[in-house]
C-alpha cells in the first residue's frame, strides 16, 4: 500500500511517499481503507520534533531516538472497513467509520488497523469522509477541556484561538452547553467564528480582551497563545482558566458517539480550510506549520470520490 513515511525528524521534505506492506488485522482489529485523514498540529510537531527543551530527552525516548518509531504519521481518519478479525463483534465489512489513532498515528496511509474497542465509531451519516476525518481529535479535545471548565448554562465563556481545529469545535460545543460565547481570532476569521454561533467576536490584532473590563466564567485557551496569569483579571471570582495544552484526558468511543449525535442533529460541523491529495502532504505540512489554518486541513486518498 502507499503510505507517507517520516524518514527522520526535520522539515516537511523528510516525508516520503513509499510502498509499504499492507497491514493485516489481528483477531480483535478492523482493517480500514482510509478515504480521508488530516494534517494536524500534532503531526507537524511530531515530524519537526518541536518540544520544550526539558521534554527533549523523555520525548525522544518515547517517540524514537533518531527518527519517529511510528514512521507513518496521521492522528485521525475516516474510511470504510475492508476486513475484520475473527473476534470482532462491533463492526463489519463495508461499515463507514471515523476514528482517532491517537499517539499510535498511522492514518497517512491507504490502510490502517484499529482495535474494535478503540476510538472508532460509525461515521456521521450527514458528513463526507473528509468532514468526518476532521472531527475526532479536535472535537474530543474541545469537549474534554470544556468539561474541565465545568461550563454551566448561561455562563460567559471566551474561546481564545476560536478559528483553529480545537477552537472551532469549542465555540460550537460551548454554545450547545448553553454558554454565552465570545470567540477571539484574527480579522480574517471573524465571520467564520460568528457563523459557528459565537455571540461576540474579538479581533486579537485590534483588542486585548483582558483589558476590556468584561469578566468571564471560563477562559479557554484553544491554541496555547495566552497565559493564565494574563487572563486572571478577566475572570469572575470563581472563574476558571483552561487550556488545551494543560488538560490531560483519554479519548474514548463514547466521546465520538457524543459528537456524532450532535453532528447528525445539525448542532456541530467540522470546518475545512484546505484539501490536499496524499502525494502533496509535504505542502499540507508547510501550510499547517505556519500556525494559521482555519479549522482543519484534510488529506484525501486516491480512488476516493466521496471526500
Ligand atoms: N487539532 C487537534 O486535533 C488537537 C487535539 C489536541 C490538542 N491540540 C493542540 O491544540 C493546539 C491547537 O491546535 P489546532 O489544530 O486547533 O490549531 P493550530 O493549527 O495550532 O492553530 C491554528 C489557529 O490558531 C490561530 N492563532 C494563531 N495565533 C494566534 C494568536 N496569537 N491568538 C489567537 N489565535 C491564534 C489561527 O488563527 P489566525 O490565523 O486568525 O491567527 C488559526 O486559526 C495545538 O497546540 C495542538 O497541538 C490539537
């Protein structure tokens, strides 16, 4: 099968299209023919090995000393099940699924094996493969951070970095939880963030929300670009600051079911900035690396006409 192999840590050119062995599902695994995947901030960080210096050694030991142990990147996917192991009960051949591969990576390939009890579910009926592939990691991340912030109906929430993958889901989910939502983004993305349901938008290039005098019950940093200490003066006395970079959580299939039900009810959607074919994945990395993608960057696989 075709796969994008990360031959060493470095710039996007280290990514090579190679022919590698097609995986065979174990007894408890499904084999997914990947129709769409994404290039996420996590893929870029893994390829370029961008970690704080104090995490350098433990991260190299965990991820691979000279090159990534998991040579095929890609943290999420949507596709069709081509085969199932003999013990698989939850899925069958031809099921259309979406999934997070998490830190196992491996979605930047024509096929990927996943445990049937992994973070995998039947794809939302009203989404294309490309739209569905963009949901798991950003959607689950936003969900867990909002839960950590303990958002209550009617509370004032501000999403800092409302136009990224995590941010676009966070705006929609916070609205679903009944919050009054303010989204912080650049001028270019004001209309997008409003269209996702934000009650107010703040242009970070023109206004510092911490100096406006407005107080929030929850400040959610969705891109790791604002500090807790700076935000303190914009919080109500019992207000909370939560950050995608500080919350630890375990992704689950239940999270995907939760998101899928909201998607099928028309409450949330994925935002897609650009689409690239698998062969142009280095270009996609260059774009995502700039740090200004709007929502998600989708990779479409050859022979897929439904992305
Ligand atoms: N994506 C996931 O699935 C996922 C899951 C878990 C954790 N994370 C982590 O969460 C972080 C965010 O990831 P992401 O994929 O959502 O987005 P990202 O690619 O890291 O960031 C892109 C967005 O950040 C906005 N941005 C850049 N500088 C900003 C600033 N100074 N103030 C406000 N917004 C700014 C950009 O909007 P402008 O162009 O308008 O500046 C753009 O829309 C990453 O560190 C990632 O590793 C991501």
